[in-house]
C-alpha cells in the first residue's frame, strides 16, 4: 500500500497523561507524527486532537482502532486531505530594518497574503495562515533576508461531510 497523509481526529475527555498515551501508540508503530494540535471541541468538556501522519491506510485504520481502546477516548476518525478542510498558521520574526530597507520584503508579504502583526524597533512579526506548502514557500522567500525566529502550528481541520460524532458528543454531554 502507498503511504500518504492522513488526518486523525480524536475526541476525548480532558485527562492528564492522555496525550502521552496517544503519542505512545504512534511511537510503538514507528510512525512519525508530522503535526499535532490539541484544543477544546464544539462540545463543552470534550477535547479534540488533530494528528497528521504519513502512513498507509492499513496502518491508520489500526492506529484509529488502538486510539479508541483508550478509556478517555470517545471516538477517533481518520480522513484523507480531500475529505477535510485544513489549515496551519505560522509566525515569522524578522529584523525591523529590512521592512524599510528592502522593498522586496513588502512585496513578499503582500503577494503571500500574510500580515504584519507587530512592529518594534528591533523586529517585526509576520503571520501566515494557509496550507503547509504555502507556509514553506513563504519561509523559502524570507530565508535569504534572515529569519530571527519561526514557529508553525499543527494542522487544524474540519470534515467536509457531517460526522456521527455530533450525535455521540451530544449524548456524552447529556450524560
């Protein structure tokens, strides 16, 4: 089977140590986590992990099954990129003098649909939201000018189709 990117969404109770056990499931199978994001979900008291992995469908199916065996996991799903809407965010910290001395920096910001979120005497910060390849392209364009700091979030996503999790979560909330 061919390896490709899968987004695994895990709905859980908020429990100390659960992230460690979740990541351990991937570790045991020698599957690298490309990105991970943890947040509250649309239902109060339920958290959501979004995990990006590159593997085969057979492995992602097995992993999803293992995740659901965890006591605090309510439900786990996996999706291909075509089945979801997804984004990442990034922040770039650059020396301030470049903003005024290098006209090309302003063009890069405009052309990449990025925005300047703060400017100080010593640095300015650019924010970019988009697909991974868009953030990597911006990184490649800014790198020759010197990036002081860079950070990228994990993938966040929602499914295109309605998911049965909505009913499961409502039942969970009522109990």
